[in-house]
């Protein structure tokens, strides 16, 4: 009996958006209007690439970025929840599927000593170039019309489950924990026995309730959370069954 926990990262594990938090490193802690207004819907990764060039051009180095990123607060109750999962790894496989990037997530999880809680992290690959600039790439290519072009979380989840099945691992239940609009696509893929846990007051919760109102509700159960303690309470119930 094993459960798969799927976490988003921004506004789910951490209480902020890691990509917008990095702007604290910019001169006067803000971006020029031209750069800020250059974002086009569905092309966030390209926009962040331009932000990283701007930071590099202004002499912002890796160590300063790292110091800034590791000050992001975790969501209420999240430290307790991740501690609980870490103590019960025989019951839980745990992955992150995020539109952030490998460098930011790695820094934050390692600084708080939570990297061992997660079996895999699926996010946009990032690295520092030889000139010290942070660069970011698309996670993958996909054909899903609903998702940003760099990442379809449903495709990631499907491929992960297929790979696990090949190794003889199947899950009693999938628990999907997220907040954003791009978490709806994987939630629509969940089955009757699975559970979606949208964060209260955020886009995912609103989109799930809109679907219910238009009489095309998601198949899985839905449990809204405002503190990660709510998630931990549910997992404790699961493990007692």
C-alpha cells in the first residue's frame, strides 16, 4: 500500500512565487517597465530568461541570488507536513511538478534539509553559464492546448506513473496538492479514488468549483486546505486505514 503525493512548489510548498521573489535582487528591487511589460501569456519561461539576463547585466551573482531565495517563507504548516512525510517514506512517494526551475527549488529544499523528502523534481532545467548568468530552458515539448508551452503537468504525471508501473510500482491513491491554473490539467486526469487538494482562495480551487457549477466536475475527490496541517491530518487518516 503506497500513496503518491504530487506537490506544486510556488504558493504551495513555499508561500510566494520564487520567480517574482528573485526581483528583490534587482537594482531598487524592481524591474524596468519595458521588461515587466514584455511578458506574453503562455511564455513565462522566456520572460524569466530576460529577467535573468537583466540581473546578470546588473552584476547580480549566484551567491546573492541564493541568499535571497533561501529567505522565502514556507507555507503555514508545511515544515511540519514535510517532516511527517520524511518520517513515513515507506508509505509515501513524493514528487514536485513545478513551473519554477531546478536551481531555485534545489537551493530552497537543501537549505531547509527537505531534499530527501522528494523522490523526483520535475521542473524547468536551469544552470549558471560560464559568464555567471542564470539560464532557464523549457521542461519539455507537449501538445496540450490548455497548458503553457514549456510544461504540461498532466503529461509529467502520466509519464511518471507509466515509468513506475514498468518497475512494478502502482499507487493506492494519488494526492495532488497545488494552487494554480496549471494544476487543473493534471487534476482532470485523476481518477475517482484519487484526491485533489487545492489551496483555499487560489486559482485551482476556483477553477474546480467552476467545473462543478457547469456540471462537468472533476472525477476525483476534492479537499481544500489553507494550512499544510490540513493536508497532514488527511495523510494521518490515510495511514491509519
